[in-house]
């Protein structure tokens, strides 16, 4: 891809960068659907990248001496319910 990258945690900030011509990037589809439909952004086809959604591996890490609270336990259970490949499946 490119060694020169911007790293943005906020997909809406990334959308603003893209709309202002500051490069290209991966953004959750729901954030840019209207921009794609309105021809303000285009979908790029990249070699060796699937056209559908990518699988993003996730882990829960916490100290053995401090178990997660209710929200952490909820998140861990939710992650366990997420399907594995194929990549087009999404855990909602």
C-alpha cells in the first residue's frame, strides 16, 4: 500500500479528510454510503484486497488480577458470538 499514512481513530474525521482530497482510506461503509451514492467519493479496487468487507481480528486483554466489569464481560461475550470467515459476514 503506502509507507506514508495518516492514522485516524475517528471514521468521521477520516471521511472529512477524504472529502477534502487528502488521500484514500478504509472507512466503514455506513459512514460514506451517501458520499458514494452522491459521487463525492468512489470505491477503489485494490489488488489482493477483497471487494467485500474485511475480517478484523479482535481480542480482549485484561490483567489476570482484575476481571472485567459488566461492560467488559458484555463485550467479551459479544466478541465470542461473532462469526469467523467468510469475510462477508459481520457481527452486529
